[in-house]
C-alpha cells in the first residue's frame, strides 16, 4: 500500500482506538448514538418542518425544564424519589475546560498557520473549500446544512471503518490526482509568473 493511502488508515486506527467521541461515531454504544441522532433529528424537524424560531424554542425548553425541576425539588421530600443534584455539582471540571479551550486554541493556530501561506497548496485548498461551502450555504438553510454535516460525522466514520480497504485505496488515488493537478497548476501558471531577479549578496 502506498504512503498516501496509509494516512487514512492511521486515522481510522486512531478513531477506532477508543474514547467517547469514537464510541459515538463508530456506533460502539448503539443506544447512545441512536439517542443523539434521534435528538438532533427532532431539533432539525422543529426548526425546518415546524418552523420554530431559535429564541422561541430555547425559551420553551427552559420553561419546561424549570417547571420539571420545581416539581422534582418540591416533591422529592414528599415522595420517596431521588433528590435533584446540588448546584455545585454542575460546575465544569478543569479538565473539561482545558479540553475545550485547548481545541479552540489549536483551531485558531491552525487557521493562522494556513493563512500565513507556509503551505501554499493547503492555502489554496482551504480557499476552494470555503468558497464551495459559501455556495452551498446559499441553497440550503443553516439548520439543514448543520444537520447534514452532523449526519455525515455520525455515519461516514462507521461506514469508512467497515470498508477501510476500499476507502484507503480511493483516498490514495484521489491524493495522487490532487498532487498531479497542483503540479500541472504550478508548471502552467505559477512558474510562468515573472519574478524580480534576486540581488546578489556582497
């Protein structure tokens, strides 16, 4: 197997190694994955089919949650049921905050690195992808687009791992085709751009 086709395989090996996100997207915990998919589908239906507005939906959700918590906290002493959680149990742990801000910091650094033009091919590829997304965004509403992205994130990894050999072959072939396309672009366009002569050092 070629070097280009080995990279997707390593990605799928890492993804299949474990972790909560891997268990969800690879459907190792089918009940949790199905529950998340059903929940996101209901939210999409509320926005797109029922045409709820975001603020209205959030206010209705918070109203229902407040009523449920009020009934639960007042009736827990009368009926022998489990008492609600204490307020201090809702604090985010330091590891969770470090994970979230670490990923945000990595994303910003990656964006700055690509924008600086150190890898010109990656810079052009990112511009093309952003342009494609902007065109797609004109024809689809934001909830539908986000729902489609979520469906891809939750279904495609499991399908790709199931058919890893075919995916590695196609990924390697497409990588080689992209490299050939960039080489043709460099030779026919970028290399023909006149450049100022370099000054000789004294």
